[in-house]
C-alpha cells in the first residue's frame, strides 16, 4: 500500500491541483501530506464524519495552522442530515477509529451507534473553491456510491483519484470494485495501478484519461515500478 500511496502523491506533486479533498479522513494524514507538496494557494480539505474521531484528532493537531480544513461533515449524494454508523467498542462505547460508515457492517459483532451528522456533497465543496483541477483521496468504508453520487462535476475536474474498493460486500448495499471503476471510467478516469491490501479489499489509483500519455504519468509509473522491483523477493539460488 505504501508504494501505491507514493505513486499517488508523486502524481499530485506533478499535477499540482488547485484543490485536494480527502473523504474519510480519520487523522487526515493524506491531507497533511498533500499540504506539504502543494503550493500555498491550493486548498486542502479533509472530511471525517465520525464526531468522536474528529474530536480525537483535533485535540492532537492544529489543522488550521498547517493549512488543512478538517471538517466533521459526511460526504453524501445531497446536503442535509444523515445517519452515520459509529462502531461500538467491546465495552459498548463509541469508537473513535476510522472505520465508521454511512453504511452498516452486519458482520461487526459489537454493533454500531447511530449518530446524526451534517452532510454535504463533493460538488458543493468544489463550488466553494473555483478550480481547474482537483485530486481525491477516498477511503469511506464502503460508502463510495454515496460519495461519488454527489460528485459528477468533481470527477470531471479530477486529475487523480486514490480510492479504496472491495470485491465482496462488507457493508450493506455497497458498490463493489467493478461498479466503482465503471463510474470512474464514465467520468474519464482510468486505473493505472493497484495494491493488494487484503484478499477482497484493495486500493487503486486512477488518472484523467487525457493525461495518460503525459511525461508526468510515464515518469511517475517508472519510479513506482522501479520501487516495486527493488522490494520484490529474489528467487532463491539466483543472483
């Protein structure tokens, strides 16, 4: 996963989008990394819907001071109020982890606590920041349909997307990887690399189709595959 993240941020650095959005931020690590790479006039916005997680990390980091807008808001198909599923800990308390979702994971035994949170759409965020290009980091525990459903204009402006997908339904009614990639492809975004996070869950980097032949993409992919080759286990007995 680290090598795929490095590829994505290499592309972000090369494309230098005017707006970076992180959906499902937890500690907003992706946004903090993007902030270090992008010019001061680029906007960096992170969304964490779990109020307990948001409070946990705002107590640790002064996001405004470092130039990241860290918001306790969900991303959905339309603005308003939505129910968010916060995971319970084994002793019944709300968890401040990054694994809550707009969808429900029926296989999580301790269960969930429903909280009402404010929601907005990616297109609403885009309208707040007039931009020619944006980049997206999406890790929303299965709720990709809800996030992308409010993002047609955002996707048309995206130069690069890092997104977590699943091949098996962990969350009720979620879009699986094939459907997610279909929607991104319809918006002109093409997958160029993926990882193997677990058997049925992985991350993929997509770029704007019109950028595929650019020297920036070719160079970033060369560096990426060189890194993978360097860490590949050597065959025993060969030099």
